[in-house]
C-alpha cells in the first residue's frame, strides 16, 4: 500500500498516511482539525535495462570493440584452456 504525505493548511503540521488506492483522501488535520492537502513530490522510479538510454541504440565504431581479431584471440584462448586439464588435488 502506498504512503501519502499530507500537510495542514492551518497549522503547517506534516504527516504521512499509509492508504489503499481505493481509500478517500484525508481532509482533517489530527493536530488542529484544519484542512489538509496531499503533498506531491518526486517518485522513486528508476528505468534500468536496455532501451532506456540514448546510447543503447548506438553502435560502437572503435576497432577494439568491433574487431574480428579480438574475437579470434578469445576463441583460441578458450580452446587452449579446455585442452589442458587442471591438476587434481591442488
């Protein structure tokens, strides 16, 4: 359930209330009985993952990141590592 922030327009008392989406908004201050209003602030939403940033759709043009040479050297290193078994009991 969401937490809503309220502030009294008469005395300035600020408080939070945990309410359901279907609950009616509070209208009365618990301190002085004055009128309260909901306070709206920034929400805590973060967009993570691919597709949310301008740089996600750009392709890199540097030779090191797109190069075939880096891919072939990686595959040869993998084959060398799998060809020699690790010593047992070390």
